[in-house]
């Protein structure tokens, strides 16, 4: 326990070292579930959250930049036809990027992935530290697995519902 506290205070590979110590206290099925299911799901949601967050910010930055250029270019364009065409193309680019952002739902997916990742991490920490609903040893692991799978399952159901087209078929992608 002292090693865990000193690792925490130093901040050196804190998560990895603490988890390794706590995983050693688990039986083989618990450790297998954590390493092969839970940790991979947390990593997947974290990676997807970061990726969609970056896409969302990039698209919004380009839209903001193009939108802020238009009033400036209108003032200096006078009768320059090339500049007027460029202004029109900026408008087309803004509209296209907004459409792309809405179709791909970058912001919604970013927030959804982050929320699920944080929820899974919260459940993991509560279980590892035997806190809250995991303080009672009876059926603790079974209850934990049910909760984790329920969180993941709800996200899969939400994804399927969001991606249904009007005929009720699930779209690819």
C-alpha cells in the first residue's frame, strides 16, 4: 500500500504501476476480464473520443477562419471578379464543412465516447478500491461485469438507433 501511495505522489507511470499492483490481487478470471475486455474498451473509447474531438475542432476552426475572412474580403473586393468568386467558394466550403460535421456527428460522438470512457473508468476504480456498491465481497465481480457490459451494450444500442435510416435498416459506417 505504501508503494501505491508513493507512486501516486511521484506521478511516475502512476496508472500503470497502481493497476499492476491491484491486478496482482485479483484472481485469474478477474484479471483476464480487466486486461482483455475492460482495459481494451476504455482504450478504444478514449482513442475514439480524442480522434473525434480533433476532427470536430479542425472543422470548426476552418469554418471560423473562412467565416471571418468573408467580411474582410467583401470590403476589399470592389470590382475584382476573382475575389468575388473566392468569396463564393469560401461560402461553399463553410456550408460543406457544416454539412460534413452534422452528417458525421463529430461533436455528439466525441461527447458520447468521452462519457462512456469516463463511466467505465469510474466503475473500474470503484471496483479496484472496493468502494461504494463494490464494497461487499459477495458477487462483487459478477455485479461489476454486468454493469460494465450494460454500459457497453447501451452504447451499442444507441449507435444502432442513431444510424437507422428511414426504412429501418442499419447504415454501414
